[in-house]
């Protein structure tokens, strides 16, 4: 990608970035404090007039010292700027305060990843999610999800759903272009995609294949939505090589699922999918490939998210480069028939089939 084909423009720019990296944890926590104490909101509410330090103190219950160090940090970070001793909200401050994507990313990093990232180097060495130990003793975060603290669960699902849910409206016409009668959703989680499919097509039957914890939530959601008669639920750990993928489905769908596994595990899952389909079946894989993004910031977010997988999720997966991923598809015995980019928030859909 052209984003990553050159160094910083100058030595000064490189030095500035190095200092940002050195103080990044301070930047992160100070930014959260500016938002959580209501400072950013108070500045935003002042509109074009701006707001003074004393006016902030009169509105927010903080010590003069606490207000001073946070506002000065806000200037250095770039969330605030100052004119004639009045504070104003910058464009970055506006997005940090109001943007849902930024909120989902921030809460996810703070609640799910922050403490565990201290074990990143150990995770790199062992290939295990060593950071997950801050919450308990599990092999992967997926086993732990139903038992994590409520605020951690909330931030995990908000992050996961924000990226996937916004992609569903654009993904549905791609997947249903061939009018499938049945669809197997592997890694269907709590059933959000399945329910969107049932709304979109009143004839399709959906089966969800996942771990017991997620499947139980999906079942409850299906009953609540009155669609249990059009759904099946298949309890399985797809990492078990002996577990076959059931046959007879027109489409196998995997959304933000295969990035949860290592290269070899992805090949294993796809090879079992190959055994379950025929020439008329199709496998649709929706992923966020960092090398197929329109903007550098999107690629950056995905590259950083890979380290969540390293330290917290399972120790051996990532947000993939599409070239690496398509090589895994080929090794599994599949052929990419079509590629649909720019699906929702940063997604790509790969339509796969058996080779001719």
C-alpha cells in the first residue's frame, strides 16, 4: 500500500512521532479523563465563544490543580486549543467526544485490552494470549466471554458489533444475489447476522454453528424474535479437527470469524468446509483486510487490533493482509470467484467456490 511506502517527511517529524509513542499511554488516559469528567462536553457547549479555566471550574467539580493539568494535557494532545485564554474544542476533540467508532475503539482498548497489553512481548514469544490472565485462566477470550465482568463484555460486544453490524446492509444483497434457500453461519455469535438474513429474505433457513455460550444467547434471541422455526443451532468447537461441517447448505457464511484463528487453523476450517459443499454451493467470507483499506487510519486501526488477538484473544491470529489470506484459501482447496470491497466499515467479502 502507498500509505506505508515512505518514511516520515523529516527528522523532526520522526522525533515528534517517537515522543507521541513514548507518552501514548498518558495521552490515552488523559483523553478519557477529559471526556469522563465532562470537560470536553463543557468546552463543546460553549460553542464559538469558548470557555475560560475559571468557567470550567464553576461547572465541573474538580480541584483547580486537576482541571489545570487536564486542560493543559488537552492542549498538548490536540483535543483542545486556546485563544485569548479561552478553550475551544478541536476537530480531534469533537470526534473523540462524539464519534461512535472512536468510542467503541476507546472503550475496547481500555476495558478489554489495556492491562493485558503489558504481556504483549510474552504473548509474542509463547503464541498464547498471556494478557487474558488479568481476567482469569482461559485458553482464549471466546471461552471467557460469558464470564467476563459486565463492563468488559459490554465493550467487547460494542466493538465487535460496531464493525460488523454496519456492514450487514451492504453485505445482504451480495450474499442473496443467487436466492439461496439455506445458509450456515459459522461463528454466528449472538445471531445478529442471522436475524438480518431472516428479515431480508422470508424463505431462507439459517443455521448457526458456534460455541455453547454464544449459541445459548442466539437461541434466546431467536425465541424472543419469534423466528426459532426458521433456525437451527449447531453446537461445535470448530478448532476440533474431527468436527465435520454439515453439508446441504447453499451458502456457508463466515463474518469476522476466520481472523480469530491462526494460519493453520484457518486452512483446517476451510478444508472441512470444502468437504461439505458441492459445485453449486458458495462460501462467503467477510473480513477487514488492512491492505484493502481506502484510508491509512483504517489500516492503522486494523494493524493495532491484531495485537489484541495476540495478547488477549488467542495469541496467534490477526487482522490479515489479503494476500496472505488468499494464499490460505488456495491451500485449503478453494478458488476466489469474486471480491467485494468497501462493505460497510472497512470490510471485504470474498465469494469462494470449488475450483473447476
